[in-house]
C-alpha cells in the first residue's frame, strides 16, 4: 500500500490545498503554453483530483493509479481512467498533448514515464516540476514516497535518446519549472 492509498482518504482536503486550484500560476502558465499548439486532445497523467478537467472541457482526458482519487473525481462528475504513467493504456500518438504536473518527482526514476508520454503524445509533452531539475540529481524519500530532484542534463539526454529531433523548452514560474517537449517531425 502506497502513501496515497494509505493517507489520502483522511487528508484529501490537505492534499488538494498542496496542489493549488486551476488558477495556480504553474497551471495557468502551462495552459497558455499548451494553447500555442492548438490541441484537440489532452491527456492529464496522474491527474489526481482532476483540477484541470473543467479548464480544458471535452479536450481533457485524465488518468491516475490511485483509486481514491479516481473515486473523488467521479463524485464530482468527472471521469478519470485507471492508468499508470509508466505503462499508459493508450495508443501511440492518441493525444495531441500529454501533460503531467508534480509526477516525475514522485517516481523511482522518470525515464519510463517520459518514454510513455513521448509514445502517447502526438505533438507535445509537458511536465511541471515542483522540484525543478538541478545540475546534480538528488534522490530522496518522504514518508515512504519518492521525492526526487533530477538532473536537467540527464532529462534532456533521455529526451534526445527517445526523439533526436525533439525541441526542448524550459519555463520557470515561481518556484516551479515547466518542461515542454515538442516532438520532432
């Protein structure tokens, strides 16, 4: 049993406050950047309580592995599918944009999630880091959950290994950093 399943039911209100609402600066900035690509479909990976659902309307699709969060979204009338970031249940290129926020830091390594996002995205992969990548990687754990800071250089190398023609862009917003990966043509 992971942290989310163990503690989330009793701490849902606190968890949602950590995430910030649809008006959180990094969410607003990410939406502005995504809109530049005129997406028809957006997959929100590890979407949690589906904060972005109403911002995107019918373009939005969400998935998460935590049943507590899937059920919470359903109680609010939002459909979230069960889907693991490291093995997404979608076709190659199925969504114009694959978006994740505060996800990779909580994984035991980001490369599988990156690879899956690149596979499922038709145009663009976006990840918002609450622990912005640094010069040196720092792996850690808080209450049994990974809380990692990755190396920007290693992230960029992994992207180029997957797609040598990808265009990589970084945008800072407050204490967070947004990674945009435009897939090569």
